[in-house]
C-alpha cells in the first residue's frame, strides 16, 4: 500500500504522501527484512516505474535554503510588514518531509540489503530506469550550494542571528539524513553504487562542504552563544566522514575511488589543513592544561586563570604558535574579571574533536594504505601527523578474508579502558594459559575455535574488571563530592526558608520545639559529616593542590573560624534559654490554650479502660504508645499519623471500624448523639470521641463534614456556635501542618533506605577492592606464611614446663607458647597402670613433652598470635576476592559450553550424555531453570534451540526440557494480560530465588580446582591456631605462585596415570618377593642387634610386606643389604638369585622407570614452553606465515604481529561488535558478525595477509 500510494501521487506533495512516508518508516524501522523483501518482490513483479518516477519528482520538489526569500523577509520585518509565521517558516518549510523521504530510502537498504541497493540504482526489466543514487547526489549538491550562500551572507557579520541559526539547523539536519542515506546505499559493500557515486558530482558537494566546515568552525568557536550550532555542524561533518569511509569498503590497492578521493583532498587542501589544525589545537589542549607546568600559572583554587597568564602558560609549552594562542583566547569565555575557567574550556571541544578526529585519522590511514606511493597524500599525512599520533594508540586494525575472498582491512576504535584491562593480572594469566594450550594441544582446525572461546572469556573477564575498576569509582566519588559541596552551600538558605514557613504556619509551641530539635539533630549530623572518609579525601586532594601561602592563609582562617564558632555557640545557648523563658511567661500560649479548650474535649480525653474491647481497641486495632497513654487522644503534633491510621483502617475494612455500634463509655457523656448528622456509612463513635478534628481533616467524599458544622450551629445555642466556629478557624492553620507532617515522613523513610543503600555501596566497594587486590593478597598471605615459619624455627622441646609453670588439661601452660607434644601419653599411662605394667615403664611413657618458644624479648609469642590471626583473615578474604573475580568467569564458561552444545550439537535433544559423565548429568539439572543462562550474554539461547529443533522433535517436548512457557512466547497474549503490581515482601523475595540454579551453581563452584585450593589453604590456616606447625603447609603455596616451580609440580602429575600404574606394578612385584621370603627365607630377617630376644621381621605376612616396601625399596642394593648374609647357608644359592633379581627388577628397572617418567615429563613441559616461545617469535598466530617472509624488510615480522595481525586487536574487535548495535554495523562488520553467529571462522586470513596479496603494488 505504501508503494502504491507513493506511485499514485505522481510526485506531488500533500498530507497523504507525508503520512504514507511516516507509515513506511515505521514498518521498516530497524531493518525489517521481511517488509523489505515483500516491497522488492512487488516492485520487480509489477515493474512499477511510477514509484521511482514519483520519488525522483519528490526529490526535485524538495526545497533548499533560499537566500533571496530570506532577505526579502528580513526587509519586510524592517518595514513592519512581517507575517505572523516569521521568516523561518518561509525558508525550507518542508525540511521534515525531506528527511522522511530520504529516511524511507535509507530504510529500504537497512541491514545492507544488496538486492535493494542495486535496484535503487538500476531497475532491471523495466522500460525506464531511474538512478536514485544520482538523484540523491543532485539534491545534496543543491543543498550544499544553498548552505554556502547562507555562509557567505553571514561571513561578514560577527555572529549568526536566531533566524540564521534556525535555517542552518534545518539544512544541517537534512544534510545529515542525506549522508546517512548515501552511507546505507553503499555499505556492504555495494560496488555498483560505490562506482555510481564515484562518477557523480558527489566530489563537488564534498569540496563545498569542506569549505563551509573549515570556515564556519573557526567562526562559531569564537562565540559561546554559537556552540550549539557548532556541535550540529561537527555532527554533520562526522556523518560525511563516515560516508567517505563507506566508499572505501572493499577497495583494493590503488583503486579508482581511493585515487579520486585523494584528488578531492588535494583540491580542498587549504580547507583540510584548517580542519586538521582546528582539531589538533583542541586535542592537545586538555593534556596541556592538565600538566604541572601549566598549573604553575594558575593561582586561583577555583580553576580560574587570567587571559594574560593563559597566554604565558600556552607560550611556555611551545606547542602553539602566536596566532593559534590568540585563536584559543578568542574561543574562550571570560567572566567579568577577565578570568577563564580553563578546565571547562578544555572539555568544551574535547569530545567532538575526539569523535570526528578519530574518523579523520581512520580515513587518512585507510587512504595511506590503499594509495601507498602518492606524494600528495604523503604531504597530507605530514600535516596530520600530530592528529594521527594522538589517535594511534586507540586505532585498532585487523585483516579479514572478505566475502569476495580477498583480504580486507577493518579499522575500529579501542578505548583506553580496554587497553588497561588487557594488562590486568587476571587477564594476563588467562592469556598465557591460552597460548600454552593452543600451541601444544590444538591443531590448525581447532585453533580458531579455541581462540574465539578465549576472546569471549576474556571479554567477560574484562567486563568484570571494568565493574571493579577503581577509576570509575573515583570519578563517581568526585562527582558526589561536588554535589555534596553544592548541597552544603545551598543548605543554610533552605534551612532559613523552612524555618520561616514553620513560624508563619502557627504559634503553637510544640511544632517549634520539634523543629528546633530537628535542627539540632541536623546540625550534629552536619558536624559529624565533616569527618566522613569522602569529605576527608576531598579535603586531602584540595590541600595537595594548595601552595605554601594558601596553606598559611587556610590555617589562619581555620583558627579564626573556630574562635568565632565558639562565641556564636555561647551566644546561641544564651539566646535560646532567654527565648524559652520569655515564651513561657509572656507568650500567652497557656492562656490561649485554656480559653480554647471545651468541656467535651476534656471528657473525651479521659481514659475509659473498661470499654477497650467495645470501642475496637483490642487486637484488631493497633494503637500507638501515645494513644495508649492518653486514652486514644493524639496531640496536634501527631495529627497526621492519626489521620493516616484512620484512612488505612477505613480502606481495609470498607469504611467501617469493628465495634462502631457499641455504646459509648464515660468519654461519651459530653457528646450529643441525636444532634449529629447522619452519614452514608455511619461515623464511628470512638473516632468522633477521640478526635473530632480528624473526621473533619480526613476529607472523605461521602462525609460532608464542612456542611454539617453550620447545621449543628443552627440547632444549638449561640454560645456553642461561637465555640464551633472558633475551633473550625483554629483547625484551618493545622491542615498545612498535618500535610507537612506527612511530607516529613517520606524523607525519614528515604533516609532509612539511603542508609541501606550506602551500606550496600560500601559492601560493593569492599568486594571490588578485594577483587582488584586478589593477587596482592595472595602474595601477602605467602609472606605471612614465611614469617610464621621463621618464628617456628625458635621452638624447642622440654620435658617440663618452662620456668616451673604447671600445665592444665591439654599440657600447654597458660599464657605461654607451650604445647604438649605427646598428650596422649597420659591416657596410655593410666591404661597401662590398670593392665599390670610395672611403674618404671609407666614413668617412661607417662612423661609429657612440651614445645615452647625460646625468646628473650617477650614479643615473639604475641607477634606469632597476631600474624596467625591476620593470616587466617587474609586467607578467608582471598576466597571472597576469588569469588568476585574468577567465579563469575567459571560460571560463564560453564553456561557458554552448555549453551553451545545445546544450540549446535543438540545435547539432551538429539543425544544424551553418558551415564558416567558426571558433568553432563549435573548440567541437566539447570536446563529447565528460569535463571539459565545468567552470566552468558545470549539470553535467547533457549528460544533459538526451540526454533531449531522444535519442528523435528516437538515444541512441547523441548519446551518442557528447557523449562520454557510456550504461552510466554506469544506476544499477543502478553499484551492481553494485565500487568500485576510486583510483590516486594520478604516471602515473595524468597520464593523468587531459583533454588535449582543456585544448587547447580554451587556444584560448579565446589568443583573448581582453584576454589578448592583456597578453601584448603584457609582450613590449614584455621588449624594453625590449634597447632602452629600447620602453617608449614602454606609454604607449598610458593610452588603455585612461581611459574617455574609450578612446572616442576606439573611434571609429577603430567604422566600421572602412567606413574600410578608403575607404582602399582612395583607394589605387586614387591608383594611377590614378600611371598617368597615368607615361605623360604624367614630366618634371614632377624633385625635384633644383641644376643637377646630376636626381632623377626618376616614372621607374619603384613610385617614382612611392609618391611620389603619400606626398607627393601629404599636400600641402594635391594633387600639383600638389609637382611643377614647367606654365606654358608644351605639356601645360599637361592638367596643370591633372590637378592640379585630383587635388585634388578625393583631397584634398577621399576624405580628407574618412575624416575624417568618424572624427568621426561619435566623435559617435555620445558620443551613445550620453549616451543610456545619459539612459535610466537617465528610464526604469526593468525595467518601462520613464518617470520622469514616478513623479515625481508626491517622489523617486518614485528610490524606484522603488532599492527596487522595483533592477537589483542582481534579480541578487541569482537568486543567492539558485541557492544555495537547491529543496525550500526558497516558492511564488513555485518559480514564478520554473521559468520561469528554461525560459528564459521572462514573470515580469518589463514595462510594469507594483505601485504602478501598486494605484494607487487606495495613494493
């Protein structure tokens, strides 16, 4: 319908066409591929030439800036003949329609729709062909000429007036839309449209725009009132540069488009030079004003500097010429004292200059690599050297294998934060481990898969690093400090105003006293807020920036302020006591209160304890402490709370209170019930008895309380009417107080929430601190372990307590470092005494052994206790730091692995994990939980799996497996459901916790090796408080922290299976020899050293086997060295064979095999490390080309691996794609993103590179 309506308009504008374009933009917004496909099919099938003819005619009717009409309108204004619409409505009044038209054409090609891009250029099969690309350029050229005319009109004037700003803004907005449309025409890249633009008059329009940019930027920057228009102009320039970069997509070396672009730059060389100079001045300015040499000229602590000092400071830097300094001074904004706020001035143009300057740097770099030997371009690069050097650290560059199977270069931005995160210790550790694994374990086919997985893990780890970054917290803290300063400066004025309002509201004493108490509390809080960490840190930074003279002045002011504060405090106390006495004696408040009180109020305020249940004051109605004390009467200060309770009770129980029909008690004597007017639902007697003013102030619509008062006055006597009117008049000023009381309650509640919020912020900061310093804490724990073990070297053993101190219970003397080494001896001695052993043996075994620290200073034992406690605390917080730093990455890896297997391998759908696969069976637990995936960024993986396998295996079955509600995927049903209010109760929070996911998460955490190691480390530290010698185990941590020692440990476990099998074989062989010895050679196993009772080691099988394992295996010559000599024995020959074979098989062969396995594993690991180092130094990881090819030029391989195929740049590019909106992707970025989504790595330039492909042109 949209296409038909546009075709039917025949190029004539009107409301219908405008509405049709808006409808088309709405349905095509975001790159709706289905709508694009149907529109293209319609145009091809119908061969509707009228659509393109109408588009062409509409473009021709689009207006541009008309200088003649603008001047005529200005003359009419001077003569007083101006119309009500004004001149801005006469010039380019169809700007919105023009933007909608070109936006519609842009959306037709959104998402790099190559078919529509080509069809806009050539309508194949139609009798008439309209080139929309050329039509767009024609309108752009008309618009550029009109903008240039307006520029020349205002070039002779100091500033651009408001009508001129409005017209320029209209033209800039339309020009931005046209550049965006042109960019979408050619991105992909669409080579046909690129060539069509190259042969059009686009270059003339670009030259005109460069002239306008160069001169208008210089003009607008010199007046602060023109900054808004300047930023719009810079945005237009940015879009134009993006369009020029799109023209270079997919181009080859020395291509026609690149050479034509260089010709255009040469033609506008003076304008380009002015633009580069403009950006160079403001890019350097921020770094210069932040230098210490510049701050030497700043004397004002507020950041102000005079123009004269600014000129001197700039001149001393030797970075700017005299004309450039004068230009900067003309761009600055000085106050009435001719002072400049230099930081604000530097930041004003910094961000726009960085955004556009980066794109210009990319453009020049791209041209320098596509047109390598053009002398004219080299001159431009020399002029732009400063800008290029500024952006070189942030300019990322990679090479890909494009869709045309040619090597293409992609340029993108790398932020400084990402650079720093790449150097974080946890990221560096992951990088080293990946390189070691991929070089030694992965083949060429698996290398890219492992590399992408490493990139994803590193991106997630860098995101964690950004969350715990200290710089962001400091920036937020400084902003908070500034806000606090503003609040403190504005606080006294607000307090004065508030006090005035309260004084004007009424003359009662209680509000004044409560306000005074609140002011007193606020004053105390303000005083203690001075000593907060945030304020102290702010003051410390301020002191560091002060000179010696400023410090002396500040100290003098400080002491003077203290003196004046003491005097002011004494004066305030005296004044306060005087005002209290004056108000009490002469204020008249007591007399007025006595006059206004009535008999009914006195009787109503009397307590009625016998009617509590009747009046609804039982368990069903909660009463405050003040109400209980006064029998239900609330004073004026708590009127607001009484109203709220009444309203809440009426809302809950339908406007009626339990017990409302009960007869009144003693307090009802003064109330005349028959005279009270009836109400629709009845007024509770107790509420009227307790507080008659509350029923009047509740403002409930069904109760006409204000109308009832005159009726009551007419029925009663005149005296009672007067009292009612007086009470009514007195109740009026109370209403604002009651509302004020209600308003005061909210800040109190918000204050409570602020306390919890502040505690939560402090907790997060503490966790982030532990995460940032995790590796430092591990090193500190190791240092403390060495200190503890150094103290343990001074332990000695004694048979009795040192210095005659008696021990109790455990054998350790109180207050000393004694330990009973053989505490079990006492129990064994007692048992022996009962079994009949002699006293001598009992005395020998019953002697306790004591360990004690031998020291002369007395400080060693307290030091040991303190370091032990500190070591335990650090060990525990290391677990917390690891939980914040690495556990999210562990969960992310596991979720990513499971999600990939679900989506691409069909795990649990097409195949099931093995029964012995504990990991796979455990992952089945988390499939149907609503929290999965939590850390993994692809939250729609379940929907993808459902769409991929649902038609084959059944959507219901897969939805049940994944825990997906099919009804929730129906958008129409979601809109029909009424959104319920969220329940914020504690019970609701506990029910929303995903228990199954948390169980699975804990299972993953407790199977992580590093986490288990840290837990063991902490447990050993806790056991060290029971026995200090447990701290010796912590010395093994040095093997985990040092890479070389970690390699030695790995050598033992590298061939672990073979090693264990060999040890098992050794045990079997020794057992066989034990059997032989037990049967034939028992008599040779007498180890008695005297002639007394023999000590036979082979009379039982177990003892014999243990003797062979412990003594025989350790003996250098085998078991024959440890038993009796068989010389002269009848079994001598057999013994010789037995001893020799044991020595040969056990000592020579099996033990050598065990040693060889360990030594070979160590050598293998060392060779692997050397191989990794050699491969990284001699072969490119991305393309695999050796260094011999690149070293034909000086530093060729180094340049290739650092600039062209940098491993980090590919990771940064993947991060750049993940964080960027898909609709903003360029053609090359869309191609890589599509391949990445399909898990296809053909875009990596394996075996090829840009330099090799264009070797002839680049040489």
